[in-house]
C-alpha cells in the first residue's frame, strides 16, 4: 500500500524563476566587480569577481536542475527526478574549488610582486553596490529554498550570502591597504577569501553526497513521525521496520504495520489509509508505504538490519 506525492505533480510550482533571478544578479554583479577590479588593480577585488563568476555557473546549473527535478515520475523514473537538485549543488561545490584555486594562484603572484592600488574609493563603492544586490537575492533564495524544500535554491542562497560577507571583508581589507599602504595585505585578503569559499564548497558537496546516498530523514522529521504514530500504538497497533530517506524536496517513509490477525482486510486497509493521511499532513512532500502484517506472526518482526 503506497501513497503520497509520487502519484501527483509537484505542487511547488515553477521554481526556475528563482534561478533566473540568481542568473540576472550574477551577470550584473560580475560586470560591477570586474569594473571595480580594473579601476583599482586590487587582486582582492579580482577574487571577489571570480566568486561571482562561480555564482553565475551555479545559477545556470540550478536552472537546469530545477527544470529536470520538476518533471513528474515516469516509466523510467518511478520515483521522480528530484535527485537532479543534488547534481546542481555538487557542480556549484566543484566550481567553488576551481575559483578558489585561481584566486590563490593570482594572490601568490601578487604577494611576490605587490602593486599599488588606484581609484580605491570608486572601486569600493561599486563593490558595495554589488554586495547589496547579492544580499537581497540571497535572502529571496534562502526563503524560497526553505519554503519549498529545495537544496538547489538553498545552496545558491547560502553561496550568495557567503559572497556578501566575502565582499564585506574584501572591501574592508582594500580600504586598509589604501590607508596603511601595506600592499601585501591585498593578496593576503584574497587568500582568506579563497579559504572561506573552499569551506562553503566542501559543505555543499558533503550535503549533496549524503542525499545521493539516500540518507535518512533528520531527527526533527523522525520525531514528527514518531509523534504521529504514538496514538495508534496506544490502541495496540505495532509499527516496525521504519525506514526513511529523502530525495531533493521529497521525503520517503516505509514501515510495517502489525495489527490483530482477526482483523478484516478492509479494517486494516482503512487504518493504513488513516495513518498515511496523518503522516502526509504532518510532513509535506511525503511518500508513505505501509505493509500490513499480523501482530502474532513472529515473521512480522524480522528486521531489515539483519538481512
């Protein structure tokens, strides 16, 4: 017996509009940051522009992934295409590593051969403007990602927010270079930016890998499932062999429901439908599969962990 989102179209709507917003923001901020780098010659601002290029690649990847993930289940993909979102997050993580490597190489060269900065004021003003754009878009993406359970939008939003703090640090550092005249501070800031985005990339790849490996639902979701099942346990029903996983925004739970052997098939079926409905009401985008067994049959208590 199985029910849930698998038989229905994705109710989240078209999320690609958020990816298009991210693409537009990336194009605008790249242009602004490249101008800021060219007029100042700051390798710190160059590293900031390089991260925005990563943002653009990630946003395009997110657009493609969301288009694929929105496709309904078909004969070739019975459980849908939602795992496509994990590929986008992995691509973004890899691109972050590439950008970080390029930043470090450029920074080392500038550390060895320091260069005077020019037109610092206008350059920093342009960078601050780009940061405001990224900050607004990041908040929009994070809210949409959490609301629609989209790891793609959430990853993109977190990356943009990291870019915001990166730019804040770079702007402050370049300002200190202009004030103190210590030119080597500029490439040192760029290296710090590279290390920071490496951490972000590692986290994205780790989370995506966990999703691809069918990681169990988080403890908070498991607690909701346990709370939902508790009233039925008080009526003598046993829930056994509960397994969970998630794929993108979709959650999956399957279990054995052990009922008195003298119950009719109709009675057991009605209860299973009731339990499924309660679980789906408690957790959005949930697919439920319940296998009914007699409570007095020892075979009903065999655990998947022993197989």
